[in-house]
C-alpha cells in the first residue's frame, strides 16, 4: 500500500497499491479497514485511485461496508440530483457553468451524513474538479470576531420549495414524496418551521449552530452553509435589488443569524475568502473513489465543459 498527497496539500490522502495490475477496491479495503478509518480521521478525505472500475452496485456495496451502515436518502436536500436507486445519486446537477462553493453536506439540517462517497464514472474533459477544504483549518483561519458572532447567534436557513412535481426545486423532489403529511412529520421531528403557502409551495426555516464538534476526534469545525444560502451569493447588484424590493420571502434560499438579524456581507465575504484560500482542487480520473468525512472536510464543484458523471452515496 502507498499513500501520497495531491501536490503540496494535506488532503485528500491518495491511496494506491503496489500491485502491477489493478485490484478490487472492496477486497483491498477489507484487508486494512482500521488503518483506512484512522487515515480518514487524520486527513479528512481519502482518494482511492488506480483500482478496478466499479459498477454502481459495487460502489454502493463499498460505501455500505466502509461506513458499516445502510446508505441514506437525500431527504430535504437543497441541491437538484437524480436518485439512481440503492442509495446512489448523481452529484449536484446545477448547470455546468455554475461554481458550487465549499460546504458540508446537509449541515443546514438536524441530521447529516457522517461519510460521503464520490465515484467518478466520467471525468469532464475540461474543469469539473471537486475542491475540498479542511473544516478544522477553515475555522482556525476565520477572524475570531466573525466566529464569535456566528457561534453566539447560530444561523437561520430559509427555503422556498415549489409545488411543481416536475421541478427539481419542488418540495416533492426534495422530500421524494407527494404526501404532505410525510413532509410535515419530517419537519416536526427535526424542529423545522414550515408553512404551506396558498400557491402550494412550501416555506421552511430552521436554525442550526455555526460550528460543530467531531464526535470521534473532539475537534471543533466550521460547519454551516450561511455563505452559500445567503442572497449576497447572487452578486452585489441582485442583492441590492432584493433589499430595495423587499423580496426575501420569494428567494429559494437565504440565511440570517439565528435571532433573525442580518448577516453582514463583509463577514460572509471574509468567510468566502478564507474558503477560497483553503480550497484544494481534486482533478478526477475515471474510476476514482473519494471518501470524505463530512465534518472534517467540506467540498464543492468547479465549472466544466463536456460530459461529466460523478455519483454520490451518503452514510
């Protein structure tokens, strides 16, 4: 077995093998499970490269065995994606020219996955990297005053989901059901404020902490998506227009402090600058499997051209 890092970065840790021919990743994992879990806690992300190409079914099997649990559904997720079955989804299906900023998956909800598994079926011919960031390092680089404001108030995430079954931004797509009672049960059990609007759309609001403590390492990490949800991500002109027109209640996504007060754009810009500095781009190769500890490392997506197919499983 051999380990290396991508260029000068401390993550992801690239895992290879010494054999002259490719091996089964699942067999390789079964030979060293404790070591891989230890390495994941150290680095935050493992990139398995140079192994036999997996089928979707084999990818799901590897994710289940590595995590030791059943795979999760993407219930209440904010990003559009396609469910392939068996706990496997496509990665976020935003337009190819869109940059997805660093984030920890489902950190805006009461229950998030511990592990993320990405599988590169088809790498984009140009762009399409999955950047990673160390959530521990990000917290340490953010100004103490900014951290203090976020930690003392928490973050309120507001969302509006359409009532259009064919829409990838509908409540039916987000909750994978057309039954309102299922949605209401989820909200009640998760402490999510909700309201059905006259047009059938669904308003959701939930307040979550800005940081979290990893249950295994005891380390505090930056763990929120305030910068990605906030209306300022649409750009200065659009944001000023929203303020002038008072149309916050119509936005698909938005964030406030937990007490309902405004988050200063300067604070968010500072957070974004730190994340940009900490970003490590992972250029995909066909067959790559990337395992991410969802609390220790955040991830995103760079723009791309041409075909690109990355699959996701969560546990």
